[in-house]
C-alpha cells in the first residue's frame, strides 16, 4: 500500500515539472513569435514610445525577470529599408494583479552579424492588459540587412 502512494506522488511531481518547466522559449526568427532570456553585449539604441493592442502570455513561478521575459512576445523582426533600422515589434501582456512598468532589451543577431541591441524602458502595462511596442536599432551595415535574421529578448524586467 505504501509503494502505491510513493509512485502516485512521484508521477504527480513529474507531471507538475513537465507542465511548468516546458513553457516559454528562447528567441525567435524574423517573423516568428517567441520570448526568451539570456545575456548580451553590443552597441545599443534606446527609444520609448508605445502603442496599444496585441496578445502575449505569462507563466507563474520563477524570478521576477523570468516572469517579465515570459510576458513578452515577439511579433515581428525585420530590417526596415525605408528607415535603415532593425525593427522588432513586441507585445507585453500583464496577467498579474498589479500594474507594471516593463523594461525590455532586444538583441538582433544573424549568421555573420555582430549583435546589436535596443532597449525600451517605462512601458506601462495595466493589470490584465497588453501593450504593443516597437524596438529599433540603427542598422550598422551597408547592405540590405539580410544578415540580421533573428531577434531575441536578452533582458526584461518589471517594477
């Protein structure tokens, strides 16, 4: 009888880890949707405008930075030939019970490209709401921007 209880508890524990540990992803390609967390270095650009709309997601558990990263969804990652900027369009969804101000750093990378970062701070997201914003970085090359084919959230925080 005791062995049956031990097995049931072990199976329950594995199920909980599988359900909570498999969420979130780390990075995305141009045009893909994902979120992630890692560290980066490189030149950066910061801008602070925002617009409303979009969708996202969050996962309970983990540190505050992990929660903030999981609230960010990458909707678009591209080179804008008109402005000669690298552009990432993201959506932050706050499923929490409190309003938060988010800070997000996006890293643009590619096969033969040096990483370029862009940071946006003070992105106000009310409880239960979403905000879509654009992070831009000046394209450091002289070509068509095709070498930058991936962007990922390198840092995210909320306060």
